[in-house]
C-alpha cells in the first residue's frame, strides 16, 4: 500500500481540545500517522489521493465495549433480563467450542459491519465456550487482522462455579443441577494466565500497533480473588485496559449485599483493583458513594444504552457520573443484546434516554458530549488518549469520510447535532485505519464481502441446532433462575434505575 495518503479538500472536524474545524482543507498521512492538516498540501507523486470535496473528515468511532462471540446471535433472543438472557447466550454447562472457520467468520462479521459504518476501533471482551485456547485466541485475532480494524482484545473467562456468581441460586437449585455446574469445564488461574501470556507475546502490538491486548475478569464475582489480583497486577505492569462488568443489574446490587456486605465497586476498591486502567462496564446500579470511588480512581465507564434497554437493566446515571468527573465511553455490547454493531444508534440512544433522568433539561446530554464519548472517550478507555479519537498532527490516521450530500445533512443546520440525531452510518464512504483504506464506497479492498455473507448464511442449519440445544438446557434451569431474579427484584436496594415505580403508580 502507499505509505502516503493525501485526502484533498474535505471539510474537517478534528474533535481536538480546541474544537478545530476546517471548511475545506487537506489531510496528509504518512506511515499511518497524520503529518499535516491545511490548505493545498503537497504530497509525493506516489501518494494515494482521495478527492474528498463534499465530504466530512472526522475521527473514526471507537466501540468501547463488545463481545464478538455473540455475533451470530443477532435477532435470536427475546428481550430478557441479563441473568436469564445469559442462559441462552453462554450456557453454564457448555461442553463444545466452535470450529476455526466458524469462529473466524463470526468475528469477521461484525468487524466488517463496523468498518462500513465508520467504526475504526473495537474493544472486544471476548469469551470462549467452553474454554479459551491458544487456537481460539489466534482465530479471533486473525479475523481482526484480516478485516483491517483496530482491535483491543481481552479474555473474558469466568472461573468459578456458576451458582457462586449469583445470590440465592445455590439453595434454589436441586442437587443434580448443582453437581452438573460443579463438573462443568473451568480453567484454573494459572491456565488462564498462560493464555494471557500467549495473547500478549504473539499479538500485543501486532500489525503496527493495530492489534492490542487488554485484560478482563468479566466481573469480580465471576473469578477467584487470586485471579482478580493477578489480572490487576498484569494490567498495571503492562499498562493494559482492565475490563470489569460492574453493577449492570439490580440483582448484582443484591449480590454485593448478600455475598460481600458491600457494593461491587466498594469490593474492587477494597481489593486495590480499582484504578485508572479499569473500564467499568455498565455502572447502572451505582450509588453516590460508588460514583465517588469511580471518580477518585480515574477509571472510565463504558456505557451501553441499547443493551441496557434490551435487557431491562436500567438507565445509567449519566449526568451524575459526568459531573463527578468520570470519563464515559460508548459501546454496543453484543450483537445478541444490541443486534447491530452500530455505534451511531447507540449514540442517539444515549442522547435520548437520559432525558428521563431529570426534569431539569439543562442536565440532559448535549450532542457534543455524546460524540466525544464515541471517539475520545473510547480512546481513553483503550489507554490510547492522544493517539486516537481526534485528528491532529501526530495522531494515528483512523479517519472516516462522510458524504454530506445525504438526507442526514440536508439541510445542514448543526453538524454535531446531525451527526448524533440524524446520521446512522449510511453516509460513510471511506474508512481508514492506521492510514490504510479498509472500506471505500461499498467495497472492502482485498475481501470478497458478498462471499463472506453467503458463507455465513449457509451456516443457518448448524446455528439452529446449536440454538435448539442451548434452549433445551435453558428451559431446565429457567424456574430456578426466575425464582432468583424475583427474589432479588423484591428487595429494596435504595436505588431506582428503571420506570417500574412510575408504572406501579399509574396502575393505582
């Protein structure tokens, strides 16, 4: 590929500290970095030239939270609470993994969708069923390598018995199901850390820094205390992002009270894990004391508003977190709980759902706040602040070009608001990652995307067999999980994060 790319005569939205904008200017990219922004720039004769007149150049979006193994489950499941939903998504007694080609196509599916929509980077908190192996890691990373997207990947692999992750469940289950859960495949702390050794030694910094490693405990209640500490130490030693699902649901709030005598945020703080490398995922059922700890730690919160609605988890306290100084990134979560990898839609949802937080409209999210969460907030979560999420000299050339001659921008009243409220990714014409064109006008250079989609559709019968087996197992467990869910939701935890109280009042 040409080492130099010359983007000519674009309107440029830099999203830098000064909110720099250019009505018409050039971008010069050399070896994956932006080296100049200005009028009538000159480039070497062998530069790849993109005529961008009538287009907007802006930083690529960053999907700050995602689980690629759920990619083939889009549209498969009804709206269900997380704890019940996961019975159909990740069977607690799973015994079979996915073949290489199957897992490769599954990962590639969403990577290409994201690139087409102008999402240049993804933070993939990938789980592996039933166990993570060097092979399962390599297949996933090969797919991201071939797609051309920037990917930071963690190993989201719980390693405690299923019923220990929840309140009440142990006592609700009959002994034969408890026995099956105890016998289900689990990896030791040492085995999982060996998988991190492989991920980091082989893939961290590969493809000129486009592929990176992160760490993940999934959630503090889902792993052994020793493994949680080891991951924290690994994160600190190598300055890696640390993915932690925290207080996504009311049931998790109850779990903290029942098992630890404190919230899961307080638990992380007490164990010395909560720091600026942490990406705290969801953060819905947090109270004021939790928010203070999050702010003091310097962590980032990954907000997944569409997933939160799909699973009925509740509405995250966006303004309270922002006012406390907690940086917010935006994610789509899984294709089974968002059903697309469309960060534009997640952004619009975030801009709208928080109007329910307060009658004080001055507290509602502003369009620029949301756009910053979709770009610079994601960069902060990836530990790439100053390198991604903005267009300035020296930053990585993750650039998207949007056609301004589309319905989203006609008429053009306010660019930022229309990016949030009108754009859905369909105006994206070019996507560049590390200065390389990976999507252009409906095509992915070097990838036969139509053939890929056809091959995935041919997996339909295999997918339905898997779904049928999973559903049968879920139905056996459903009565006990439903009882657990009802017990947790009957408890007053002193917080309200959904419309349930309003509904109750209206039926009186």
